[in-house]
C-alpha cells in the first residue's frame, strides 16, 4: 500500500523550490490515498501536478480543508500562469518557453478526488484505520492518527500544530496514550512567541502611521492570518482606539473567498458568538477589492489607508505592486505578521535588506518595517512541549520535520531533556524509515 500524508509544494529558498520540478521517487498512479493535514499550499499545493501525473485515488481531509483547497489550489495554478506570462513578457526568466508548474485547470481537475471525513471517525483504508483530530493551526487543520490493524501500532502525523492562545482557532486536541510514533513539525522549535498586547501594538502602529499621512501595508496569508487581522481591526474599531473612518482595503480575492469559508464554519472558531453569526468578520469600512483596476487604484491613494493583501511572505500576489508603490515612503509602514521563510522577500527585509527585487526591478525599502511575530499560527517551543507533556505515556519515537536546522536542533534537545528514553530523530530528504 502507498499513501501520501500531505502533498505540498516546497517554498522559500530557490534550491528548495526547484524540487517542485523534480520527478517523484514513486509513480503517482501507484499511490492509493492522499490524506491532508490542512489546506496550506506547502501541504496541499502539489496535488494538481500529482493528479496530472496519474494519481487517481481519494484525497481525504476535513470538510473545511476540502473547501479551502477548492479555492487555494486554483489560485496557486492561476498565480503560476500569471508569473510565467509576466516573466516571458519582461524577459527575466532564463527558460524558453516559460511554463507554469501547473495551471488553473489542472487544479480544478483535482476536485473530484476530494473526500471529506468527519472528526474522530475511523476510516478503514488498506489494512489500517485513520482518524482526524483538531490541530488548532488554521480552519480545518487536523492531526492524522493511523492505526495499523494487524499490529495495532499507531503513528500520529501532527502536520502543523497550533497554539494554545491563538486569537481565532481552538487549541489542539491532546492525546493521553496510544501513540507509538509521532511525526512532529518544528517551525518554531527554537523560540517562544513574544508575549504582548496585540491590540495595543496594532493600534499604536496604525495611529502613528495615520498621523504621518502614510499607508499601512499588511502582507498576510489569505487563509488564517487574513482573518486574524480582520478580527483585530474590527475589535479596535469597536473599542474606538483607531479612527472609525480609516479606509481598510482587503485586496486579495483568495482572502475574500477564504473569509467567506471561515464565516460558513464559524462554529469551529473560539470567537464564534451566536448573536454575531455571519457578521463575525465584517465591518462597515472594510472594502473588498476584486478587480485589477480597483487594485491598481490603491497604488495612488491620496489618503491614509490600511491595505491587507497577499502573499504573506511577499512571494507574489498583489501586495508586491503596493510595496513597489509605497516602499520608498518613510511615512508608510510595512507590517510583517507571520513567519518569513529563508529565501523570501519578507525574510530579506527582516534581515535588513535596503532593497529587494520585485518583477525584475530593484525596489528601495525606505518605509518603516514592523514585525509582529506573536500572531503566528504555529505553536512555539512552549506550545509543543506543553502538548507533549499532556501524554500520560509519550510516543516511543518522534520524527522531527518541517523546520530550519536551528529550530529542529533546539526542539530535539528540549524533547530529549524533558522526555528521557524517547527516541528523537530527524529524517533527511527522501530518507526511508521502517516502522516496526
């Protein structure tokens, strides 16, 4: 039997992104199932190419993940087509012809393969059972527990583990026993999120920038972070701590669609209140930007404004055009609100770059830059250790993945310190491990 747990795209450094173009070490048609932990592109974004290369099995996920994938994957295909066309037009690609990894239509072709599964319900597949449990990362994110029927052994794939103090999402489900092997992420394994009043921080940044007549640019992941920011801005307006007439532009069609899905599944959120219902993410001065013409108009605003757009690491999307328009303005402010992977423009700016390349041109960064790390949807080292300490009997072996070298090393040392006798290992790319 052959399954995939997640089927994502490499992001960040170019040497990692190039792996997306390499052939898989297994024939796609030989894989029976793909089980998704959540919808983020680094966990689901390879599916269109996988189907195109011959996969015909089921893609199993929670219902919110299925719905989010139906907007995220076509958007990914569309952006890759757009990037390829732009590169060909401007001539800054070394390849001819310039081709996308996959297309919008390739992404849509994955839809018939999706199968939504309810939480904590066993599904029998190929001599094993799988069940999904809330992971607390984003809407629909789930831990995947696999139990092999003959041996009774269990392995838990944590995907991306969420936080205990997240703004919107409920905390991750804890396990007391019954897990032999654990595949665990380590994104923030070497750090602890800052403890701060996130509402006060945003109010201070916004009011300072408005007083100077500048623009507030917030690149945010369309799924999860965008909804966090909308919630924060709404609370600030309700509390009357930022100007009630400030123009707020949500300029990400994907983010608009994702917010609609977040509203449909509002009962999954800890902020859900029955009397608020569908208005949980709405406010009078939130303007939804849908057309290209409306987006271009934001690059020549003559008044202070908040522009919320994608992508969160400045890897692409409409936010790049806004950054080109306002990066030179010392009265404006760029607020980075999440993890910035190595090799991304966001990371370069955090590391102090005075200029970055956008669409083949160097753009000077003269605006103020603020980094708000406390909003991350990933659990930090303390969250992960707290979650592990909830086990009455910890897993016998833990495999650490999904992290940069320092983060993995630090988390490995912390787990080995707190859990004597638990074997902690770090698999290498394409390495095979036998579970016995």
